[in-house]
């Protein structure tokens, strides 16, 4: 499997739903969403200028009656979850809030290019459970060697996203492929 390279490090999964809501009469198009989210994920994966600890992602697209959203799972290096200040005092990062800030800054920076002639859309991010039926929260730590949790990832979480478009009952010609994953080469120290 593509994600097996992560078995040699501790990772954390964070599932969230990201919307871009129009603030005027112009609906945000699928192409605009694709451009924004694609660019955002490329920016997040950059080593020096990206989102700290961001290893990879996988997501599915979907739509409510009038707005597109991305249902994304971020794969974060667990070693980056603890931040220390100058005094050595530690705190656990709140990834969803940090990613909201990162995504908003990127939207502010790129809005004129991606949404030319429209008002900048409003960004909204909310955490959602990784798997409702398994009662998994929106985040999951997978420690090195934890076969039980890795099995949940491989046998439940990942297949849900991979086969979502096959299970999707309503047809929508606007999306040819609802699932995608990062194309970043996996290199772990």
C-alpha cells in the first residue's frame, strides 16, 4: 500500500471538512475549489514554508445542494505535535485551528488570482470523526509498531475514502474522481 512507508514513524491522522462559501451571488465553482485546495495542499507540504509536520493527505470531494467541500485527512508527523516555548514549557498543538489559520492566510494571499472578479469566499473548517460507525474521534495517533491501530487505518479508514465514489449513489458529472491523495514522495528519516 502507498501509505505503508509510514509504519516506521508515529503519525497522527486529522479529519476535517473544509468549505468555501460564497459571500456574494456568484457561486464558488468546482474548478475554483480544485485550484484553491490543490494549491493549498501543495503549499502545506513544502518543507520550509509549509504546515509544520504535514506529511501527506487524502481526501474526497462532495457537495451539499449549493456548495462544494473537501473532506480531508491530514497525515501529520506525531513528533511535531508538542511545541515548546523559549522557557521549555510544552503544549500540544491544536492542528485543526492551526490548519484553519494556515488555510485562511493562503486564501487571503491567493484570492485575487483564484476568485478573480468575485468577493473572497468565506473559509470554514470543522473537525469530523474519522469513522462515525467505529466511534473514532477526528484525530487518531498511530504509534510505531501499533498493529491494532494501523489495521484500523488500512482496513477501515483508507478503504472508506478509496471506495467512496463507488458507494456514492447520486451521479454528478462535475466530478470525474472524488478521491485523491498526496503525490509527494514519501521519505522518512
